[in-house]
């Protein structure tokens, strides 16, 4: 009987030690996440170290994008794509597409204001590729599908052409009709 009591006591202390270690680790992670959130909120988040977690790189990219510092945002989102988590990688591709789309719009407006109409912009091509990559990873990502359709309608070269769906649900091919997008009827639609 004393042997069983001794084992139960040892098991209780062991489980208590494991619970204390787990609580300490969770508290440390909570502290780290709180520090990152405070840095984002205050705008004082430092550039992440090369071995930093992809979530930290994504958060730093979001902060750089919010401050209109697009070159660092592109680099940080590109670094965040190396995540092992598929959803995080898709989110990083989507955010990268959004940054390239914003840069393309700014460049097009500046060029049109000083020179004339824009007929090509490499940023729109980069945004298109990033949205397609996000959709290849997560085909049900509605935001990437919507932005890809919007980009196809608003891109300077593409707005002169119509587009129709191909067999690939991500690629759009030129169609010579009235200039509007015609899509197959399915539940994964972007713009109406």
C-alpha cells in the first residue's frame, strides 16, 4: 500500500511540474505576442531578425505597409511566405499582391499626371502573379479572387480588352467582345 501511495504522490508532483512548465512557456509566449502587438500599435516594431517567426515578419510588413513604406513591406511579406503553415503563406502572398497593386496604382496615377496614359505597369503583373499564387495555395480565398478580378478590370492594358474564363479557374484569357468580364456561373465569383 505504501508503494502505491508513493507512486501516486510522485505522479501528482510530476503532473504539477509539467503543468507549471507548460504555464511558464505559455506565459512567455503571451508576453512575446503582447510585446509585438504593442510595437504594432505604437509603430515602434523593430525590423525582425533573419530567423524570426513568419508571424513577426508578416506583422512588420503590415506595419511598413501602413506607413506607406512599400519596399520594406514587399521584402517582409516575401520573407513571410516561407512559413510551414499553408494559411500563413497564402495570406503573405495575398498581402504581397495588395502591396504591388497599391504601388501600381500610385505609379500609374503619377505617370498619367505627368506624361500621359499608362499602357504597361510591371507592378500590376507582380500583383497578378501574387494573387494567383495565393489562389493556388488556398483556392477558396475570396479576397484574392476578388482582387484578381478587380485588377483585371482596372489594369491599364487590360481594361481595353474583355476577359473570359479559361479552364484554369485562376487564369483569365482575353476575349474580343464588349470589354466587360464574362464569367462562368459558379460560387467562386468576384465582382458581379
